[in-house]
C-alpha cells in the first residue's frame, strides 16, 4: 500500500480506524458536479488511472449536452484521469470505509484537458508562478438549510429547527439561530474533522436558515478542492437531519442571496505579501490588482454567476453588490479591502455567487488580478459611502454576461481559448434549455391578461 504514504494525515488516520471498502474517483465537471467511478479497494490498489469520455465537460446542469465536440464529431474519446493523492479524504457519511480522491484530466497524449475546471485554475496559477508570484486565497461559503423539497413546483422554504419553528430571517450573527440547527452543525464539524478540513468559523447570515462558513487561507487549488468537498459534506450533513443544504444564489424569494466571497493576496519568492511595501504601505501591485478586477470582472461574470438564478441575487440594497467600486472596510462595494495588518493585506471579491464552480470562480478572479498587475491598470478612485448609490456595472442577465465573455479575447488567453470555447457553448445550451420553461409568473400574469 505504497500510495498510503502520499495521502494526508487525516485520510491515513481514517484508514487506521476503518477497513477500506471503496474509493470514489472524482473529477469536477463545469457546473462543479462530482463525476467519476466508485472502485473496490482491491482494484484501487492496482489502479494508476481510469478513463471517462471527454464529453463530461460538455454536459449542462440538467444533464443535456452542448455541441462542443471537436471538428471530427461527437466521438467521446476517453480521457486519462490520474489521482492527486494529496486530495485523498474520507467520506465519513458512508456506511463502509470509503475514501474520495480528486483526479486530474489528460488527453491520450498526456496533455491537460483544457476544459477541466481544475486544469483551468492550475493554468492561471502557473502564469503567476512564471512571474515569481504565489497567489493565496480564502473563500467564504454562504448557503441555506431548507426544508426538504421534492416538488420543483413548490417554493423553497426554510428548514424547521430544533425549536419546531421555521428558521427565522434577519437574525444575522445570532448565536440562538445557530443553536437552532445545532445537530446539523455538529455533524458538519464532525465530518470536517474526519476529513482534515479546518473551519475558521460558522455564523448565521441574514437569510432564514442561511449560514456562512469561512475557510483558512491557502493555495488556490487546495482551497477550491475544499469548497468542492465541502458542498458534498454539507449536503450529506443536512440529509441526516431531514433537510437540504442548497447553494443556489437565490433560493428563497425575499431573502438575501448566497455568495462565495474570495479574499486574495499574492506572495513573492521570499513569501512576502507584494501588496505591502517595506514600510507597510500599499504597493502598485495592490492597486493594479484592484484595477484588474474593475477592468475585467464584467467579462467573467458568466463564470462567477453561471445560471439564470445567479442574477436574482444582484438586487440593489439587498446585501449583494451590483457595482465594481472598491472601498476600505465597505461591504456595499463589489471590491472590498478588509481591515488587516500590513502583512495580511488582501483584496476581497464580493461579486461571486455560491452557485459557482469554485475552480472557475477562483481562476476568473485571479485572472482579472493577474491582467491588472501585468498591464499596470490603475483603479478608479476609492469609493466612500454607500456604493449602492453608484452605477450598475455588471451585465444584467446570463445572456449579456456571455456576450461579454465571448468578446474577452485577452481573458481567453489567460484561461485558455479551448476552455472559453467549450464553456460558452455549454452555458448557451443551458440558457436555451431555460427558455423552454414557462414560469408560474408567466402563467399568472400573461395567461388571461395579454
């Protein structure tokens, strides 16, 4: 079992306490769904890779397909999927001993599959490395615990807590509200500990049944892996208590949306934060990173707000920024500079929704900052006061966002032209699927009135 020498300590501890029955070989697709195979432990011992067709990256969120195959047709050639043993973690909700391992995707020549979200993020990080930079990120995950919903025609409602009452909204930071879902949170902590994940904190957000989990800062790929794993962890913990964990950007009408805020800093070869100068002041790189976010963020909104529902979160005065202003300790701005010591100086992107694919969201945000630093883009003047009074600066809807994405050739060169081609085709296919659905609003207001 030489592979056990390459896995994290938490996974090794789990193996010491559980007989290994199965290994889940996973790869995140474009929406962030875990695809892959479950492999018996005896076979895993002998396996160095496995195969899946490249068409998994052409699937929409509904399971249909975008016509993104190569010019020779929809042949679905096999990819070679190789395990990243550093991602090995337990599946503590499984009845038998089970490990999960994220795999990277390569073609049959050994080249990375361009449409793989994990490969896209690795590509962006490699561009930073070429400059002698190391990006550091810290995601914040907002989500709702809601009552089980098995009928899509019915509205989503908050879960019922241990008090027997539905979770209350507008109780931000309430410890009583957090205690109301205590059994779910206990399982979240237990699963996270078994999997070796460190939670920086859990707080009640403003929505009914809405929570936020903060993760410790670190390597972008490792943090995206954690968010990918956490979504599964949270769903499993919720199911144990007869509720759902949902990461929709706007699941409940009249309640705030769920964001995935991303904090960024960049280190030099000696591990020093390049946003801070020798005397503790803000550097050109700091301002250029902000300038890059302001300049290029509209072109990647389709990656950080990837569904029609995503844009329901962008409502003026409803706890989600609709601007590209930057400010200091100002949560109404799309780009926030939090309070910190000079060594921890960072920039927070507050635009992304929790429905994003974490690899693509972090890649897009870092790509904007990268272009800002490379092209020495100066930001607008710092915004003072309520930024909801500023102009709307993001596209209004997925179709408009995709138009900007398709035109952003400089951004494509950072993310990868082939990824950009595939992503646009798949997202447009999803949008066209959505247009075939008639909503309750249309039936109510148009059926007899037009």
